[in-house]
C-alpha cells in the first residue's frame, strides 16, 4: 500500500483583485510523476474561468523541478 506524501497544497483565488496563488510540497517518492502538472493544469483552468490575470508561486532557489514545472505551465 502506498500513501501520497503530500505535505501541503494551498490555492487562493482572489476574484476582486484578479490574482491567484498556489503553494505546494510533494513527497520525494511522488515527484516527477506528473501529479503536480495535473494539479497545476486544473488550477490554471479554474483561475482563467474566474478572469484571473496573474498567478503567483514562490519556489525555493534549489528546487529546479518546481521551477521548470511552473515555467512550463
């Protein structure tokens, strides 16, 4: 049995100011499997439906995987 080691995902969509923010941390055993790519795709689609003009995310400097993922989307 495997458990998803998802430490946190936080979504914020501020419709009034038309911005969104996402924060996440995924366990190492589940990184590189497309999980966050799917989550980001759904989050971005939802934000677009709310007429969001800016999506913000912070990445720790050494986290190349997340940087690449966010730039891809």
